């Protein structure tokens, strides 16, 4: 677990590069309550970049087959924390967007998420 990155992941790098390439102003890992992965300050948009396993994607999540006593509560806590974080950010006046790991592989999905939300 100690080797698993929580910041600077490949998914975050892809989104960051996409935003930079489209000259969309953003800030990675802002220090605001709710801890989004990035914000677009001009749009008051908070963005979470979720891995399909870690945040239980409805399309791609596959439950672990071993060490269930550890993994099931761990993943459940992640999902609960996600809901709490979204609520905190909305109270601060942010719109909240989730970009799933599987969406990052398709540039047209990134375009529709970020370029149609202006």
C-alpha cells in the first residue's frame, strides 16, 4: 500500500496535460476543504479523478477475491468519503465533477467533460 500513489498518478498527469493543451486554467491538488484532485477556479469547478477499483466504478469495479476483511471496509470508506467531499465542496459553491479512470483513455470524453462545460 505504501507504494500506491495518491497524488501525481498517471490519470492525473493525463488530465493535467489535456487541460494545459487546451489552455484551461486549473490548479492541481488545491488546499481546500473536500480535497479535490484539481480545481478550475474560473468555473468554480472541483474535479475528482477516480480509479475504477479504488472508488468502485459502477462499470468496471471487480471485488477483490482475497483479504476481504481489509478491502471491503477500505473501499466502502473511500466511497463514503467521496460523498462527504462532494457535499463539502458544493457547500463552498463549487460544482463537482468526477473523471473516471476509464474515461481518461477516451479523449472525446475528456473533451465533452471539460470543453462543453464552459
